[in-house]
């Protein structure tokens, strides 16, 4: 009877066990954090562009904005719309493959003029009356009659609305936890933009840059979103182990497969403009960052699974707890592996279609550089993810036996936890009362 009561009431962590667990975690986490900070300070590159910055800046000097007023550029000109002085007739010799639209200039010296603009065929489906666009004014193209060159569609307003909608929904559904997760996302973005990209552009060691950058991202995102607790620190340790494996595999896989990271036009442009940038290292860093979200997801889930299983049965042996937690982990592995694969396939659909048009043998297609890059991304990220789950489970199983946390550690108890505690106390009181009544009955019978 009393043994059952002690087991039901063992929901409060032992202070001495908590102190031991905190000392162990501090000894593991603090040196890692110090190394990450040293790496960021050492590898930080405030001015990675140097001469390339001036060259690219000059390209955008004459960039102007405009708004589409007509989809038939020839008709607009026939109706007598104003043209810049000295411009030739844009209808002469205009290729049919380059549609001409009329755009009202919104800034610069040609403000309020309606000018003809050539739009690439691939961009024409997105052009409608009222569409805001970016253009470049090129004086050397004056002889062609269309010195205004279409560069892109202005998407700032649409993206801002979608971003605001995303923030509202996350905060409305997840509350304070969702807001903190958004702060973690913002902080992680700053790490990528102001540390990782400049360091890679400056030619700093890619493995060190990647480890320092993603390590900082994990500390910020995990602790901001989930709080500094033993449970979240367990997940962080598992994530860091998975990241180390992923970085090493990405480095080895890139070299073994002979991937250069120069399979598209953007990469080739970067290679010519930034000689210090090592394209294979950029590709390797992309592999790690792309798998970061899924890795964090599975480790947080796995750490919670270990704690919840122990809470359900505090007397469960460590080996059995590990076995049960890994059953959950295996299901998560199975679902996440094809999630990563489908995500990469989705981004590579145009490449896959082009490869199919070549009518080469299927196995030979898999070795094409563009497809091989997607395969290496999927395999490396998946291996790191798979190995992070048992690592997190081992760490969690070891730590949970110190604390047996049936309610959040280093946190204020949640409402559900308080209700569970009250219910457990009520059950224990009821059992004790029944025991007293039974003992009284047995005593009266004895008399």
C-alpha cells in the first residue's frame, strides 16, 4: 500500500539529482558554446566583397521602378505615348520572342514617362496591368529603341503580407512559445547573413564556418523557443552530435563524388566574381543548413519522448526506457527520411525533366552533376538525422534517471501538470483513507 503511494507521488525531481544533471550538462555544453563563440570571433569577415562589391554596386545604379500600364507595347506607342528623347522606334526589328509592354516610370529622370520595356518570354505570364516591376536604364541599348530593360517583378508587398500572416497565425496558435520560436528564426537568419555568408565569401575554412554557424543557430533557436531546461539541453546535445556527423559526411561526400557546386549559372557567376569563394564549400554548407530544421525537429521530439515515457512509468529500467523511446524514434526516422527526399526532389524538378529529355539510361542520369548533388544532399542529411536520434535517446535516458521529470524542469509547471499533481494527491489520499477504514474494521472485528 505505502509502496504504491510512494511510486505515485514520485513526480517531484530529487534536488540532488537535479544538481548532478546540471553539472554534467554544464560540463558538456559550456565548452561547446565557448568554442562556437571563439570560432565566430575568429572567422568573422566584415568586408568579404572588397573589389567585387564596387563592380556589382555599379550594376544597380540605374535601377528604377515602374508599373505596367499596357500589355501591347506597339499599340501604346501608336497611340502617341511619350518616349525618351533620342530613342528609336522600338517596333523595328523587335523579335517576336520578346514581348513589349508599356511601363510607367515611377522614379528617376524619366519619372511619369510611359516607356516600352522588353520582357523575357518566361516572365510574361506573371505580367499584368498594374504589376510593379524593376528595370535598368542602359544608355548603350538606346539604339535598339528599348533602353529600359526588365530585371524582375517587385514582390515586396506580397511577401510582406504573407510574412505578416505567417507571424499572426504562429502567435495565435502557439502563443508565447510560437513568438519565441519566431525570435529564434530571426536570430538564426542574422547568423547566416552576417557571419556564415561573409565568411564563406572571404574564403574562410568551410568546415569551421559551418560548424560555428550552425552551432550558434542551434543554441539560439532551441533555447529561445523551448527555454533553458535539462530536456531541451538533451535535445541540443543530440542535435550537435548530428551536426558534426552531417558536416563530416558532407565534406567527405562532396569530395568522393567529385561535386564542384558549379552546376548552375548562379554558381558560375559567383566563381568568377568572388575568387576566394570555394564553390564546393558553399555546396557543403548548403547541405548542412538545409537539413538543420528536420534535425532539430527529431531531436526535440525524441528528448520529449524519453521524458514522457519515464513520467508514465518512473520505475522503468534504463534499458527498457531506451528501447521504448527508440520505437518512437524509428517511426520518426521512417517519416522524416522520405520527407527530406521529397523536399529535394521538389526543388530539382526542372533539372529532372531536362535530364529525362536527354533519353540517357536511368543509372547514368543519376550521376549527372545536378542530380548527383541532390542525391548527396538527401543521403548526407538523412544519415546525420538518423544518427542524431539514438544519440539523443542515449543522453536523455541517462539524464532522466537523475531527475525523473514528470513536470517541466527549470520551468514553471504547466496547468496540465498541476492538475495531474492534484489528481495524484487525491488518489493517494483516497487510498490512505481506505487503508485507515479497513484497519479500523479489522481492529473492531478483533475486539
